[in-house]
DNA sequence: TATGAATGAGACTTCATTCAT
DNA sequence: AATGAATGAAGTCTCATTCAT
């Protein structure tokens, strides 16, 4: 299916892996070039300098993470019979996005390097995701399954309720979580959400 | 009032400032020593090496942050007439803890260096804070002001609802927030909380 | 005649000179790089670290010294008319090898760093030299010029007799010797040798 | 018997041990002070600086080594029935002096630091030892047991013959020797000596 | 265009040496 | 006289970056 990635992509993937593992300052361009199987000057001629390479690599990483989140939200079936179960599935999947190896690496790098590279903020499509989720909730409200006066606000709240604990408990992906450590907060969050907004 | 801090403390304060500004890898011991007004070997003879210095500095930073959070939670008056206002004040104050210059620096460093320095996890007293908050909620429940079957669970949820947006919107303290960006989510969070758990 | 030596060789020559002058611990890589006319990282990328550089430099030094000794022994003419004179020439030359600037530097470094760098022992071709000399003595014995039951043993003895004093008197190359300080022991040594093994 | 050594002596012993183990450059004053159980400034106030301390420590070490050698030579019984055995015993004992832990350490330091500290040459009583041995040989010659025209010269030769191999084979005390590696050259050396000078 | 080799700058760390007590 | 703590200087090593091929 996937064609063998070209040089540029290979470099970005390598950069993402190395920066994700070692951080920006400790991730070495040498290491990246070696991992990508190219010579160092190739990296420089393609991407300028380490900072630009980092921003490009993060664009790739954020893109992947964003797509995954969008897919997860997209899969919320607003016409399901069992709404609670559907919301819980959404919550599990979102938590998984946050604590997964790759997902959490991107988050960690955004947090730790957000100050130095303000551009990283532009790569974060959080607002878009909330918009998407708000749309779903609005549909559920229209259908009379929920009573939601402000869907955007509800979307933010649902997101916070189902992901906050996974992030905190895992140390932003640093420590592995048991199934229950993910499940319990999600179920509790959905429960609270339905209590407040349920019809 | 406060006596001039001794050398050891001055070094830790300097380390916290420098690491908070530049991160662990890019924060230089030279810079820390200069900031503390001591010679570099003094730093080494006191703290061993850069990693140990970092852990010690983070202990100081976490201690400060923890104390502040504990104080904020402690100030929640469970016998207030206006419960909503009291919870909102709590939410504002907690958000402020997370996005403040020093508080967010500690959080960023915990996130970015948590992998390299697993000890940082031990400095995080999140569970203790939640216990404290759960106690307050249990009191409110006993007093009939709220209906809370599981106070620990409710504490987690309240914490998530009132702080998640401030953290996300500020880029973990990286970008300044308008008053409203803090207030609105807090008010919404408290509202949801009271809707679900209110008597 | 000799082409300008390449970078690697220049570095090794410089290292040998610096280590020979200052010892391993006090010989600085900075100094070596400057002497070789290259930048410090060039040294590191070529040779790994200071220890490996030292071992490589010693390999070069030992190689030179060994070749010289082998040549000296090789030049012993077993068919000469004046055997005493030939053996004395050999003794002078060997002594010269031991107390010469470069030769003694190698010896000093082998002695002082032999513990830390056990590999240095492998660079010492003393046994090979003795084998060579033993062969010559065996020839002389076969020709009836000497009566030598055990040529290896005799080779060791001759070597000891003609070099021990030069080494000791010069402080392993540390102090200059007068002609006579070299000549007298050599002559005495050869004399003893011929007295014992002469036909 | 021996009173508990005073502070000064304890420092010198410690210095000798540390320098002997690590060399002059790598032997640290900190380490010496710790080993001696005193504070660093005590070392400085007593001995001036590291170089002076080294020279003093070497004086102690050389003194010990010299005394031992003098005792060994002194024990050569010129009226023994079995002269060969007596000379061999002398040779073994001298070899042992050269390759023993402490003896070889002193030799290595003299070799490696002889250039920097020319004073070390004055601590070497080699000529005195040879004089002592020459006296013994002269007695043997007078008694008709040996035919020695020049006792000083013979002393030098005997010394070289019986110690050179032990020193070379052990890498100046760096590598352990088997019994035979010491014995064989000594026996061979004495044999040669007796062949040449025996009556 | 891709690379092997080179470099300037700077980081961490250690040590001999000295104050202040 | 002895010490705990402090420091200036220096050394090894690494890295982002650039020539020359």
C-alpha cells in the first residue's frame, strides 16, 4: 500500500522518533541522520537548521495525532441506541490517544518546547476537535437525546472529564496505566455528563 | 523579615529559575552559579551533579506549588452561604496555580523530564490534594448541601472541570490568558458540577 | 621525499610528542590538536577518546622504536673478523636506542602507564628482538666463533649487560650521558660475555 | 613496637600509597588527605604544595626501598661454603625488591616523574648499593673464591644480570611473574657470572 | 545533490589551593 | 594548629553547523 517513503519523509520520521525519545535539546542531528540513513548535510540542506527540522517534524507528529483524534470523534454514532456506551467508547479512545507512545510524545514536546517555538501552538487543532465534538452533541440535543444549551461548552467539559485523569495519572504518557485507571474515570465522567445533560 | 537565604537555598532558587526558563538540558550550571552568586564548584560540592541539582530544585519548586494548592483548597469554606461563589473562587485560584509563572514552570518540567527523572513523580502530591478536596466535598454532602455518593470521584471531576481549560488554553503556562479565558470555563465547570451534584 | 603526512599521522606524531613530554595525565588534547594543526573535535572523531589516542600514539612510537632495534640487531655481522668490535657496536647502538629522546620517551610511558593500559604490553616486541639476537648468536656458535649452549639465554644476558647501565645512569633517558658512561659498561659487558662464551 | 605514626608520617604514607596507585598527576590531594584522616589544609600547611608533598613522600618510599636493598646485599655471606647458592639467593631477593608492590611503585614514579622532579635522582642510592656489593665481591676475590679485577664493574654486571629480566618481564611491577620467570634468569645470570669470574 | 571530514563554541566536571572559623 | 567550605583555572568531550569533493 504505502510506497517506500522518500528521503524527506524518512528524515522527518526519524526526527520525530529521536526528539520524542530525547527531547529537543538532547536529540542530536547526528542521531536523526543516522536513523534516517542519510548524511547530516542532507538534513541541513533540506530543512535549514535544527529548529526548523524540529518544527517540521512536529508538524508531522501533530498531523498524525490530530487525524487520529478527528477519526475517533467522527466515529461517535449519534444514532446509537446505547448512548452511554458510545460516549464511553469515545472517552476510552481519546484517553488512548493522549497516553499512547506517539501521542504523548507530541504532547510532551508541545509542552516543553511551546515557549521556544511558538509556532507549535498553530499545529494544535484542539479547537477544531472541540468544534467537531460540539457538532455531534448538538445533533444529540436536536434529537432530544440530550439537553444541551451550549454545545461548545459541553464539548469542552466532556473532553476534560474523560481525558484529564488519564493524562495526570500517566504522567503525560510517562508511566503505564492499568486498564482500570483509564476506564474508571471515563465511566465516571460520562456518568456525570449524562446526569447533567441527560434528557 | 525573611533572613537572607543561605547559599544552598540561593543555589536551588537559581536552579529553579534557570531550569524553568531554559529547561533541563539547556539550563547551564554556569548560569545557575552566576545567578546564585557562587562559584561553580560550590554548586557541585553541594549537590553532586547537574541531575541531582535538578531533582533538588524541583523538590523545592514542587514543594512551593504543592503548598499553594493545599492552601487554596484549605480555604474553601464549607459553611459558606453562597456555595457556587465559593467553588468558583476555588476554581479561579486553582487555575491561577496552574498557569502562574512558577507553577506552570514546575508542571512543564515535570512533563518534559518525567521520563528521565522518575523521582519527579514522587514529588507530585496530586493525590493528597484530591484527598483534601474530597474531604471538603464529603463535608458538604454530610451537611446536605450536595448529594455526593463518591467524594473522591467528585473531587477528581471538579478538579478536571475547573483547570483543564486553563492549562490547555495557556499552552501549559506558555501563553497569557485573558480573564475571561479563565473565568468562563470555571463558571461553566462549577455550574455542571452543581447541576449534577447539587441538592 | 616523504609526502606531507596526512591528518591522522600528524595527530599521532603530535600526541606522541606531547605525551612524551608531559605524560599521559598532563598531556592535554588541546595541546595535541594545536601541535597537529587541527581542531580538537577532529582528534576525537578520529581516535575516540584520550585513552584510545594514547594507545594509538604509543603504537606508532613503539613501532618506530621496535623497527630501529630490529635494524640494529639485524646489522650485527656474524661473519666479521673482529667479533668483539661488532658486539660493542651493537651494544652502543642498543644503548643509544634506549636513551635517545624518542626511545626513552616510549619506555617511560610504557613504564608509567603500563598499569592503566595493559594493551601497551602487546606493543612491546622485546621477545621478538631477543629471538632475532638469539639467531645471530646461534649462527656464531655454529661457526665456532662462540660456545653457546642456550642462545636465547645468552641473548637475554647480552642485552642486559650492554643496556642496563645506560638506562639506569640516564634515569631512563632523563639525564644526558657522557660518551664514556655509555661506552665503558658496553665494553665491560661484551668483555664479560666473550670471556664466558668465547671459544 | 611501632608507635602510632604521627600526623606528618601518616600523610606521607598516604601520599605514597595514592601516588603509587594513581601516579603524580592523577593522585589527588583530596584522596591523600582522606586516606590519612586529616583535612586538606593540614596537608598544605605541613608540606607546602602537591609537588613538595610528592618529593617528601618519594623520599620516604625511596628510603624504605633503599634500606631493603642494602639489607639484602648485606646478607650476602662471603664466607659461605656454597657461593653459587648465596649469589642466587641475592639475585632472587634483589629481583623481589624490584617487582614487589612497593618497590616497583617507587621505581615507576622515579621513571615517570624523574624529569619533572630532578631531585628524585638524589634519592636513588644505586651507586651506594653497588659500592656495597663491590665490597663483598672484593672480599670474595681476596679470599680467592673469585677472580675479579674490577669489583665495581663486576658489581654492576651482576646486578644487571640478575635483575634485568625480572624488571622487563614484569613490566616494572605491572604484571605478576611466575616463580620460574624470576628464578631462571637469576640462575642463568649467576652461572654466567661464575663462569667468567669463578676461580 | 549527497557526503565524509572538519570546526568553533560551549557544556559538565574536577582539582589544587586558600579563606574564615 | 586544624578544618569545612569556597573558588579560579583547566580539561575532556559533544554538538550544531559548514566545507570540499
